């Protein structure tokens, strides 16, 4: 699958506008974002890209700034090289987990050492939502608990969950490249208890989990919360991320309708992870 990279150049109010753009673009299918100085890079599958949807988003930002953007096709076979050259650097989360790729050297030591070669999949730990969920996994008691990594991307969350004792684990993504990359990353980390499936929430019928991780986007979450709730028993946990603080009321209302109660949320640069419990 080929991707479109949009590079937004922003003159003023850079951090705020980057956050606004990320939230608005996620609503129309953009999957990942990289902040690069005054620029924001946004990625979407080529077959989902519609330039006519971009101009209204930019024109509706009323903060004082000049915003321009240009599109570039990122072909599948070039993605590893692009990540190695430009974007993916080792990251340490919570002083316990280091995430790096096979091409990195002098990697910091940590209790959990995760190898990720991202290819066309997104999820290296750099984005706020991924690091927020990782932070929750580092705190949670996962030993012997069945876990779902929904929208698994690189399978970074499933890999850490396995290292933390979760078993068995199911990882699901709608993108065949994510499924392939997840299998490769599981092999790199010598993880054998994760089942990786291609598809969406329809695959969850009849399944039960102690913990569900769903780091996707607001609209998909709102659509699938009912299905997640059906997969949980009383006291089981649902962690959701991929949305902004202003989205919490909508997420919470839909969750409450389906027997889920929010116990808390964590915030990083306006991005949110929430923990819900089935009541």
C-alpha cells in the first residue's frame, strides 16, 4: 500500500496549530503524524486521500499564521529507508521501556527492550497516544490476563503486553501491511503468544478479553465501543487513546451507555488515554 505524505509548514503558533491539524486530519483518515520543527508531516493511505477535504481544515484555523502544505507519494518499498533516515530514533518511556530498530546502535538499557522495524506500519512509541498507552501497560497488572491490541499497527503494544505477562494476546488491524509487519516484529522480539488477524471489530464476535487496548481514532472508537463492551466481563478494563481531551465527553457518554465507567484519564500534549472498567 502506498501512502501520501502531507507536509504542512506553519509560520506562527506552531505547537497549537500542529495539535489542531493532527486532530482534524485524524478525523478524515490520516493515520500518523510527525512534528518536525515548524512542519507537521501527516500520512494517509493513497486510496483514502482527498485533497478537497484538506483546504477547509486549513482555512478554518483562525489563529494568526501562514499555513501551506504539499503532498508527496511515499511508495511501500521506500518506507524503511525513510524511517531510518529521518524519523525513527530510539525512545525510552517511563525509564523502563526502550524502543528501537535493528539499525540503531548505542541503545539505552531498560527493563523492557523492544525491537521495531516499522516499514509501512505506524507505531514506534514517539506519538503521544502510543507512549500514553505504553505508560499504562507499564503500570498495569497484566500477568495471565487475556488482552486485545485493536488497531495494532506495528504490534508494539502487544509485544510489551506479552513481556509484561499478558497471555493470550490477540492483535487486529485492517491493513495487511500492519499484519505482516506485526508478525515480523513479533519474531524479532521472540514473542510467540500473539495471534495477529486482518480485519476490524467484526472479528470480535464471541470473544472475551480481560483487557482491551484500542489506540485508533475518535470516530472508530465511538462506532466500536459497544462491541468492545460485549467482549468484557465485569471488572475487565478498556484502555482507549487516539483522541483529544475535548473528545472525552463523547467517548465517556458512549461508554456509559454500554456499561463502562471511566476511572481516570492521562494527558500528553492534549492527547488522551482513558481507562474504563466494565460494571
